């Protein structure tokens, strides 16, 4: 383990020096999407950035304990090389206009050990690592703090809220319609049933027998004009 840490320390320092010397001028930044909770406990994802290969980068020393930095598409990009037991990256407070990216350099040692016969070295492996999306993690992206992104997020939340309200309104409408049909059906059952007998139209209803107990199960006929 101690040997691994020593290798990673030396590897990190070598990559920093190579980048500052202009030997690692290309870098693939990974894609980024964020998820946040919307109504009903559901989550919604919003894309922040797509994977982009940046070329002809000019590296300089990074801020805080970040190793290197470059200007990318109008914002500062700071890189932190991670490996086991290294201190955590420290993002300066209030710096929202810059991007902070963590790159895991442990795969370099594994690749070199696996391909010793091919004579691959740290610089070659670092170049491969820089140009692929794997082993990279955004710690902070500048687009998260832009007015356009915040407005886009607001529109997504408002749209979802309106959709939920529409669904609720349709459910209530269906319940009201079912209740109305049920009431109409009950009313239809209570209406007099009209029958025609000997050319005379009658309406008949079942009536309760009188208190005297006479006319049990008697049907009362009323001539309908």
C-alpha cells in the first residue's frame, strides 16, 4: 500500500510537470446531469453539460489544492488528481464562475503493470486518461450558477407542477361524472313506470300497505292524462 501511494504521488507530480510543459494539451470533460425532487416525491434529471474534448489547452497551476488549471470556453477549469489517502479537494468559497473536476489517476498504474511488455509509460497513459470520459467527476460546474440554467430549471419545475395539477383536475372531473351518472341511474329507478292497458295509459307504483294491514302487496294504478 505504501508503495502504491509513493507511485501515485510521483505519478501526480509527473503529470503536473508534463501538463505545464505543454505535453498534455487535450482533455475530455465528462457529461453532467443533476437530479432534484419534484412534486409527489419523484425525481427529475436536468442535463448540465455534454462530454466535450477540449484541445490546445494551456495549463497553469490550479487554485487551493487543485493541481492544474486552464481557460476553457470562457471559464477557468481546475483539475484535481485523486488517489487513495490523498487529502480531499478544497473548492474556494464563492468561486462559481469556474469548473472543478476530479480525475482518478489510479488506473495509470494498473495499465502500466498490465502492459509492461509494450513499454507504455506514465505520459502515454496520462494522455489516454485525459482524452477519455472515464475516471472523471465534476465537483462543481459553472453552468449550475448561470441565469439561463436557473431559469430552465424553474420552467421544468413549473411545467411538472402544471402537469400534476392537470392530472388532479381530470381525476376530480371523472369522479364528478361518475357520481352524476350514479345519481341519474338512481333517479331513473325511482320514476313511475308507465303501462298501457286497454288503450289507457297507467302509471303504477308499489305502495306500502295501510296501517290496518289491508291490501297486502297491492299495486296502485293511477290514470295518467
